[in-house]
């Protein structure tokens, strides 16, 4: 089975930037959509950004214009560049792979992002 490993989380001040990375154990981007989710304490997990197998992207309204999802096929890596961070962006961020064919989603272990002064 494919494994996903996130990295890049940490503590940043409001207005700062952070870059998250998700490395897949093998090449999967042709048969999976890739996404980032986040979950804050006491809140429901929400979709932040998605990039389809064809390269189309979509974002939650709350992060449009601030976050950018991208992928590097050669490195089997999906990135989330987060700029102009706000305290409400604080959450555990999870990498997610959605199969184009019927099957279960694949999840990474999560990485903590804390935005605080």
C-alpha cells in the first residue's frame, strides 16, 4: 500500500509563511487526486486544498489567495505553501490521496501548524 509522510509543520507568527510537504512512497499522481485537510481541536476536519491527477486545483474559501498546492512528480511530493498565516489556520494538517478508481483514501500521519504571536 502507498504511504504518505508529511513534514514542515511548526510555530509561526501571524502573517508569516510555512511550507508543508507530503512524500508518497511511490509514484501515484496519475491515479490519485492529492489533497490537504486540517483539523483544529474540537472542530471537524475540513478540506483545505486539492490537486487532481490532471493538475486542476481548488481551495477552501478561507485560504484562497494565501495557500498554494503543488506537486513534484519526480520527487513524489505534494506541497502546500501557506502565506499570510492567521491564528485560525492553527490545526493539524493531513495529506490525503483519493483514488480515481473505487477504493479507500490514504492518509498521512499529520503535522502540527501553530500560528501565534
